[in-house]
C-alpha cells in the first residue's frame, strides 16, 4: 500500500497491528500443539484452518487497503466460534489443551472492532466469542477465574483495538484537513505570484507599446511596430485562454510560456494553446520548457518557415501533459536525427532523464511534428 492520505496511513497501521497480534497467537498455538498435542491430527488440522483463515483476512486487507466484510465474518465464525469445539471434539479435555485456540479469540475480536463500521456488529461478535469461549471452557471443567480471564482478554482486545482505530482515524482526518488547507494556501499563493508576473509582463510589453504609440513617438504602421503588436496580441490571447481553461498549473504554463516568448523574441511567430494543464513537478515542467525551446530553435534554424504551432494539454482522465510542436517547414529524414545533437540530446535525452518521452515525426517537404509527454 502506498503512503497515501492520513486515513490510508491509519488503515495500513491497523492492518499491520492486528496482523502482528494474530501472528503472536499463531506462534503460541504452534508451540502448544507441537509440545503437547503433536499426536492429535485434529489439533493440527484446526491450526491449519486458522492459518488459512488468517492469510485470507490479512492478505485481502493488504491487497485491498482494508478488511472488507466477509473475511472478518469468516474469521470470527471459523476461528472464534467453531475451532474451540473442533479441538475439544479432537480430544482436548483439559483447559490447558484448548487454551491456544481460545487465545485466538482475542485477535478475532480486535479485527472485528476495526473492520465493522456498525457498533451493533462489533457488540454481536464480542458477545458470540464470549459465549463460545465460556461454553468451551465449561466443557473442559475450567474454573471461574480461567473463564473470566479469557473473557476479559476477548473484550479488552476489542476495546483497545477500537480505541486505537478511533484515535488514528481522527488523527488521519486532521492530517488530511491540514494538508488540504496547506495545498489551498499554496495554490492561492501561486495564483497571486502568477498574477504579479503577468502584471509585470503586461507593464513591460503591451502597456509600454501602447504608451509609445499613444505618445506619437513612433509610426504605428511601421513593420517592426506591427510585428511587436502581433506578438503581444498573441501573448494576450494565450493569457486569456489560460484563465478560461480553469487556471492551469502556474509552473507548467509559465515554463512553456517562457519558451514561447523566448522564440518570439528571436522573430519566430508562435501560435500557442494551453488546455487544462495539470500540476506537475518543477523538474518536469523545466524539462518540457527546455525541450520546447530547442524544438522552436530548430524551427528557426532549419525549418525554413517563420511560423510554429505549440499545443499543451492534459491527457484525458490522467495527470499527464502532452505538448506538441509543429511546423510546416522543409522537414527532414528521420535517419538524420541520430547524427545531430539537438533533437537527440536536447530533446529526447532531456525528456527521458526527467521521466518523460519525446517522439519526432518528419519527412522532407512535409514539415515536422514533435510530441513531448510527461510522464512517459
């Protein structure tokens, strides 16, 4: 089981604790049968049934993350209520002969106390175990002190397990609430930082351009001014689209936007779209941005076109980012990729080292398409 939430940690601990409790009882049972009842096949058969039932209960809990309903019910019936009478029928006529199987009732009651959500079910299991053990000990002629001690063990095991489970569940819920609050605060802080970054970028670009044009110091129809206005208009469209798509992760969006802006500053026209980007680790966002930067640099250097298309989106149903960089340039033979360092080292190797992947599709005269994905 992974570490998971606070509740999952509490569940994992209770599975481990009750499993160790049962294991201690099994060890005591094996020693008792080996020393005093080695010639009784029924005792060995009963011990085998207890072992199989224990593996069913705790193996299922381990694989599923919790006990469920039917394995604890089967454990209560087989181990707690049936095995004492089976051992008695097999020749155990003294209290010491059935003590080992009675001991298992304590671990059965502890499992029931944490597995069943309804108190009535827990009370019913404890009552059934108590009646069974009282009857079993009476059949062997045990005195009141032995019976009382065993019943106390059954009840105390259920009470202690129930208290521990209540406390750990409560602490797990508090931990989950604190974690959610911290994540919300961090998300709010990240959005604030992103807004400040956008405000500064708008001040240094769009606002500066509009102010200069309004002052009359430049010709608004000059080619360089028009190119700058087109680039900043594209930036504004991407900014609006990011917020319309539900606030993509600031780290991912900002990293990709930095790569796009860097290429635009060198004169490349980039049409970029971002759709619902998930939050990914900083190293992965940086690797994606660096790979996009290299891909756009290749468009500038080799594609023979001044326009590239970048699309970044979450893969449906998964926290997986897929980024594509496409141009309609001259293209190249894929066999030539291995000879160069750009795509091989700066794109593929970089993505692989970050846990992602890169795929290149190109042919002469048909442009190039590079797909980056994280995780791979």
